[in-house]
């Protein structure tokens, strides 16, 4: 069955860095676009970053541009989110999502990222 498993979250001080990973299985990873979303307490889930199936195009939320980088390794069936210069407002549960035209989206279970001093 399809599985998306996030890892790499945790607590970090403002200005610090974290690298999230999302390991995929159960589908042809290289044919799916991948994205990262986040949801803070009391807020809507929002798109953070997205990458095409072959990794030739990315896009980012304005709030993370210049600080976050999405990448993927199709040989390892893994998508990454490098998060630098973290701010308290980046605190949220982060989710990875797979998508492909004509098929349903799949979501990971989410991982907590907490930025505080």
C-alpha cells in the first residue's frame, strides 16, 4: 500500500535549521509531483513548497522563499525540505503529499516542527 513517512522534525531555536525527509513506497515515486504542507494550531493547512516529478521545477510560499529548499531523490524515493533561518512562526505540523493527474493525492502522517527559544 502507499506510504509516506516523514522524519527529521523536532525542536530548534530561532535561526536554526532542520531537514525534513519523506520516504515514499507503494507507488511509482518518479511519476508523482511532491509537496510539503504545514498546519499550525488553529490555522488552515497551507502549501509550503512543491516540486515536479522530475525535479525540474519548484515553487514556494512567499513566507519561506529564500529560507526553505525542496528537493527529491527519485533513486531513493524520498523528498526533502531543507529549512534554514527558522522562525517561531514556522512552528507547525509538516506533511508531505504526493499528487499525479488522474490519481488521488496521498498524505503522510505529519511531523512536528517547533521553533522556540
